């Protein structure tokens, strides 16, 4: 009797369908939200597969560049209505020439259902072949912690260190960078100084401030426009970059929380994820030498902190410098999409 039951159980198990039928489609979702990778690197990407019926399915994946298959494989997914299956694909990304971003396609199929994703494969050096352009920016850096200065030095980015805050008053050209983690509480009035500097025609980038607050609206200098943005600004600067940011953490390190007071509108540096991660002021130049507006950008994304986590921090910094620069960048120096 026991043997008969065992035989029946084995036969039932044998005839359980191995493939999801056409009227029982599966849902395929990427678990990770990022789509940028370093060239010549290894990653593991996870997909979640779910269905309204119990299933046991074959999963086929393929990685291609320029319609050429670089890697492919098969896995098995098993799940139930309340228990999705997760499969992890090991991926080795191709080498990319300096100054070239490869566009790869990663596809995953379960029966007739298919998931496709475009992946941008970036060289690690975001400044390759752009030394002359970097020199033309005349970068000047005020950085109390030294981390931003160290990063620029390690990446051979030419710059001049501003050792004191008073040195800002002497700047007449180029781009001023205020390093990541500078305290606005300790340097009270720094944003006002930076707005005055931008109104004089000097472009300014203030990286994620540690703390403090400032008057959001000022009559002097009067800005042509003020924009508050969130992570979507990353895609506007470079559509290939992840607005969801890099794998190891959220994009926003600090944000601006706007509140009104009896006399003015106050902006406070905040850890709140709902705070604004980008603020950009545009000013009419006091000099008649250029008709282009001068900009001050406050950027709450953790560019320095997350420099090694993925391509987005590196190429975002490059895009911001391009936005701030009045220098005409030659086509040959731009990163090309292959």
C-alpha cells in the first residue's frame, strides 16, 4: 500500500506542467534599480519572477553589444502565487575604450514573456582625453575637510586650492567648487558670498553641505531664476545616467528643506529624503563680456562619498562642470556613444 501511494505521488509530480501556459503569463522585474556599470567589471543582477499559478520554468538570458552576443545562459525558476522566484545572473561587462560609452542590451525570457534592459557601460576615467578642457575651467576649490581636494588630485584634475573663505573675494574667473561636507553653520553667510560671486560672472558649484541654513530669497544680488529639482535632474544632464543612482545607497546625501519665516524664506540643510536635492540660481552677468548667464548650483548628491560605487557620480560631476562652463567643448573631447 505504501509503495502504491509513493508511485501515485511520483506520477503526479512527473505530470505537473514544467512550463507556464500562454494564459498564465509571468511577471519579470529587476530587483536592482540601477543600469550603469563600469567597463571590465563584474556584477550580479537579480530578477524576480511571479505568476498567478504555481510554476517551474526555464529562464534564458543573453547579453549583447552591437547585436553581438557576449554572454548567455539558462537558469530555472520555481514559484507559487504568493512566493515569487528570484534568479541571479553573473555578468562580466566588456572593456570600453577611453572616452567611449558602450550601449549593451540584456534580455531575459521566460516562455513567451521577455524583459529587456539597456545598460550603459562606462570607462572608469570620466575625464579621459579632456585635460585641455579641464585646464580651461580654472577650477578653484574651497574644501575644509580635504576630501574633495584629494579626489580631484587623485584623478589628475587641475585645480587651485582656496585656503581661506576670504580668498573667494579675489576670484574673478573660472569655476569655484565648495567641497562636499562644508558646514554652512560654521561658515555663516557662505551662500550669500557664493551668490555674489556668481553675479560677478564666476560659476559656482557647492557640493552637499554638512549642515546649516541660509536665506533662500535675497533682493541683492537678484537672480534671474531659481530652480529646485530632485533626482530627475540627473537624467536631464545626461540621459544615460541613473536617476535611481548607484548600487550602494541613495543618491541624495543632503537636501534643502524650504520653510517661511516672518521676514524671509529659509532653506535648511536636511537629511529628509523629501528635501530638494538640487538648487540652481542664474544671474545676469555684471560684465558685458558675455551674454550667457552665470550659475550657482547647490548639489545634494553624494558625488565624492560615492565616487567608487558606480559611474554615475563621476559622469554627473563632468556633466555639472559642462553646464557651468562657458567654454566651448570640442566634439572630439566629448564622451561618444558607440
